[in-house]
């Protein structure tokens, strides 16, 4: 069985600053890893995913994440955030059986 | 391209009543999923379906019933609603096995359910 831990339930950053969201997972098999974003009153939208290959994954809206097998981590970052990045971010893991296990989520607030 | 839709978007009901939440997708995806979202828990899987007439339990199935007679629809029924089932419910779908993007789930807009 897999589990996901997201460090920090809420992050507040200034517009233009770097944001780093931490995600650690446990899995008994090589995992598929995902970051989803949820804007207010909307469903979840895929930001990026890691399945195999290059450990640095680039996603939409300037986000990127790095898979680190030895540290069992998949941290998400964006070098320069915008007001429109205010949202809740979820890390998720799948062990190839189509089911996702989600972390508790991190709310990001970008200040002007 | 409607994608995946859920109805109703908001629902208020009373303890003990039966409630059905609807989910419809237009992509002919094989897999469909129901999650509930609660503060501090992220999303938790209630039930999922690999194809029409094939369903299986997720992490928190108690108190819920699903069916899937058609590929495009995956209704979730609360047989006798309880206050602990107050939550936001999300439906999702993903592609058939063998497709390159099979592992990506696409989410509906959610149904906010309040049980009084």
C-alpha cells in the first residue's frame, strides 16, 4: 500500500517569489507520481506527472517537480509565482493499478 | 466537448434520506472513480469501476453504493445519509489500458453535499 505526506498545510508567498511544496511517499513498487492543482470551487487539474525516465518533470504554468528515489520525494516548485497560482495543491501516488492515493493538500496563497 | 460532468453541484439533505449523485463522461473512458474531499484528508477513494458492470471498493466505501450499467455514467448513492457524509464529492475518469495517458485521471467539478 502506498501513502503520501505533504509537509505544510498552508504556504504564503509574495508574487514573483519561489514556491516549494514538499511531498514524500511510500510505495512497495516503483510509483507513478502526480501533482494536481485545485482552484477555488473547481475540480482537480493535472499539473505534471512522473512515470519513468528523466527525474525532472516539467508541467503546465511553469511548474516542475523532481523525483528522488533515494529520498522517496517528489517536490514541486515554481521559480516565480503569480497571483493566479493561488490554489490548493495535491500530491498523489499510484502503484500502477489505476488507483490514486492523495496527500492532504497544501494551500498556496500568493500575496501581491 | 463536455468532458466529465457532475450533478447536482450543490445538495442539502436530511439524515436518513437516500441521495444519488450523478457523474457523466463523454470520452468513453473505461475507468471511473468516486472520491470524497474532507479538510485534512485530501481526497479518499470511495469506489471505482474498471468497465460497465465492474465495480470495486476503495478506501472508504461504507454507506455508499455504486452502479455502472453504461460506460459513460457512474452514479453514487448514499442509501441513508449521515452527517459524517457531509463532504465534497468528486468523480474522475481515466483512459483504457494500453493508452499512453491511461494513468491520468480527469476530474469533474464536484458536488458539495450537506447532510443536516
